[in-house]
C-alpha cells in the first residue's frame, strides 16, 4: 500500500526513505510503473505470473491463487533456485494457494499459533489492527536466517511487507512525524467503502494526522530494509544480487475526501514505485 509520491526519492515532502534513496542511487528508478490492480491478491498474482488479472483469474473478490498458471518461483525452482515467500498480508495465505512454488513460506501476520479463520472470527473491535498490523522486523529476520541457510545455492525471495497499511502508525517509530496538533487530533475510520459511498469524509487536521502516521510507517519500513541491505553488503552479497523494490498498489490519502483503496482505477492507486538494482547488469539512472 505504498504510494510512489510518498517516497523522498520520488519527491515526497518528508524524508521518508533515506535507505531506499541510497539503494536507488546505484539502481534504475522507473518513473512510469503501473500496478495491474488496486488490491493485494490481483496485483501479486500479476507480479508472480506476468499476466493481467483478466488472464490469471485472480480478480474482483477472488483471493485464491490460480492453480493453472506458471509462476516465477516455480520456474526458478526448476532451474535450481531455493525459493522463499514471506507474506505479511492474510490475503496471501498458504491456505489460499499462495505458497505454490516456494520451498519455504512464512506468514508474518500471525502472532500466536492460530489460523487465519480464527483470527477473522475474533476480529471484533480493533480486529483490523490485529489482522493488518505488519511485522517488518520479524519478516526480515526470517529472511536473514533463510538467506544464510541457503549457502552457495542460488536463491529467490519475495517478501511482502504490509506497512504502510491502515490503521497507520503501529510500526516501530510510526509516530515520528506527528506534531503537537496532529498528535491530539482524533482518529479517522479506515473503512474505505464508507468513504467511497460518501458516508464519511477525510479532511482537516485529522487527515493531516493520518498522512503523518502513514509517512511514519514508510520511514519505519525503510529503516528495516536499510538494515537488511547493510547486512547483505557486509556479507559481500549485495553487489551480486538483483534487488527489486515495488508496491502492489497505492492508497488514497484525502483525494476527494477519501481514504483507502480497492474501488478505483486512478493514478494515486495504480502508479507505483519501482527500483531495480543490479550494478553488474544495469547502470544507474
């Protein structure tokens, strides 16, 4: 749920992405990259298959990964790669088929031994916070452990980090951009369908608070990614790696008085950041 224009390397007003800025200095930065869909399952299915939602079939309310389409991890595994999938979004759960092609699959939203069905059935008040608060530090620790175990074998990892995602500000340091007046502002509801129906409107200082928390989550995840890339560099493995950083879609942050995503096909939701770094193959630019 990362907006392109909220990364400082794409001109954001806040210093939200110093680590990704450094990564981008040695990589390709794409100005016109577009997602195929404004929500997670359809977009990720396109990332994994190279097909449009109308072709791979994961469209609309269909969250199950299509079983009859070849995927990138399957192709790489057939050529000797060890493959890891790490998902922080319950829409990408193993039970819905998203682990296909991965030797190892980590589900980062689970904080205790519990199935997604039990989590959903106990959602209630604050349930969205439990379900959609990501855990980037844990996901990237898992990536480090897995990476080190792979030895000299070629490897492919796809890591889905859910922050920033509503409700915002739950990540470590997520409140770093709050000021006195935004800290005291009331929270806004995060049900995107209510905004699309015109039942509520996001504006004023409460909206400023939402944007500050969103940017704080971006900065927090940027710092976690920076730690992983420094670890990879210290092992002497960053220069030989192909690193791709992108987003599945964006997020409305007050445009037309709305918050959220899914029910729209506009530039805010579909134009995404894309950074590709592999100095041995691509000159920066």
